[in-house]
């Protein structure tokens, strides 16, 4: 990659985080870059943890070694008391919500005249009961690297949603509320209905994925030459599972992919080349339908490393995308047909959009 470039790390639970680490490894190996050199690093939910650790100076090699249980190669992370299998509270949320009431009735009442304009996930986040799970281990992990204030990398952005207004907040951005990095990351990871909201500056915040799983458009207008998006919830190569739960998850992925493409179009119109990498059918089979299933984490990372490398090395034209995704792509408002390339078959695809004409 040449010139100024940015990195976007999307949400996707425990397995999404593992997939991102594999994809980051592939990105660095194929293109000869260091993720820490990205001018802007936007992280949402699971992606916010990785963005924060990169911003604190940790390398992708250290992140991968830590995920794989290799403390000797994990640097500072290897010295920490951290258990991936229990740190996020398990594969399922508590069945006993703190209160059997909407988590944020205020979000609904304050936006009653514009609910149709809000992302469906934001409305759903407001209606589910407030979660009672704790992300204290995540807070401690980030605080062990950056106890207070922000990380050394000035371009790190951590996305959360204001639970009262439904507005997206990119902590770390010049006009954003002041927040310590550990609190911002914990807020970005606080799945509504699963974990308790995080209070920052007197306001409650929840998972930034309630606004968007990727938030790619936060890189628009920054004058970047290229943006790389690693998005665990986006997929251009969907499989056809038999179980209803998995089918519902794939349907949701289609919606997330469509939104991501619209966000990409905003960035693309400014002349920035955008590359989107998401799981393919091979990755999806390993992931299953529960992105918090910690027992699949290592297998997901190892698979991502293989499929992401293959995708980055051998992209193909847009016409080889499955029909449902091609139909979604037609809704993207670009000034000319994009130069979109994807990896064929069952591997995770790469989508590259050239400069706007």
C-alpha cells in the first residue's frame, strides 16, 4: 500500500475478534505492511479491542500469539492474567435481565418521529432489557496497556452508541466526548441485552455495532489514499446452512453487507480506494451461528489466516459474486461502476473499489 491509509476493524463477537487477528496477519504478510502504521484505525465492538491494542503499540504477531496461547511470543500480553474462554462471560447471555423493561425507553421516545431513519439494530438495542453481564476483564486488559487517557496512536477511533440518543460516538475523534481508552473500549463491546451499559461523562453507552457493524464511513473526508476494512460480519460468499438459526444469521449478514457497501460508497466518492475483506463460506462453516462460541475461537483464527491470505492474493471481478450480494451492490450509489474484485469459491473475499470518476 502506498500513501496515506486507514484501517477499519468491524464488530463480530469473540469469533469476530479471532477472525480479525487472522486477517490482520494475512494483510501484513501479503502486502508487507504493519497495521500500527495506519494513519487512522477505526474499531467497533470486538474490533475496538484490537484497534486499542494496536494503538498501544502491540504488534499483530503479539495479538496472534496471545490468541493461540503462546505467552512467550505474546510480549506484554503474555504476562497478563487473561482467559479468553471466560473473560467475556461465556457463550450465552444471562437469562435474568437486571430489569424486564426496555434498556433505553428514552432512545425510543426521543426519536419517536424518526425511528424509521435509525438503524434497526439501534431500535432493537433500546427495546431489549438492560443486560447485567460484566466486561471488567476487558477493561483490565486495556487498562494494563493504557491505564488512563488515550493511547499513543492519535488516529485510533473507538465507536460506541449513546444509549439515550441513539447517536454514534467515535471516541478519540477531535469533537468526541473525552474518555479513557479502557472505558471507551468496554462501551464499544457492551452488547445491549447482554452486558451493562458503560457510563462515560454521565451518559450511558453501548456497543457501537448497534449503529453499524463496520462504521466505514467514519474514514470519509480524511484525504486517505486507501482504506482496508476487515469485517467479520460482512460476507460476499454466503453458504446455505440447513439449520434455521444459521439461516437467520446468514440473512442478517446480507443486511450488514449491504450497509457496509453503502458506507464504502461514501468513502469512495472522495477518491479513496477501499478494500473490504470478510469471511467466506469456509470461514462461516467454522464460525457457526453463535459468534460468542469461545470453543471455536482458535479454529476460526487459523482458518481466517488461510482464507484471508488466499483472498488477498487472488481477487476476482464483481460478476462472480453470488446473485443476492450483486443485487445489494446495485443499491450502492457510485458515480461509476466500481472496480470490485473478490476471491472465488469458498474463501473470504476481497472487494476493492477504485477511485471515483
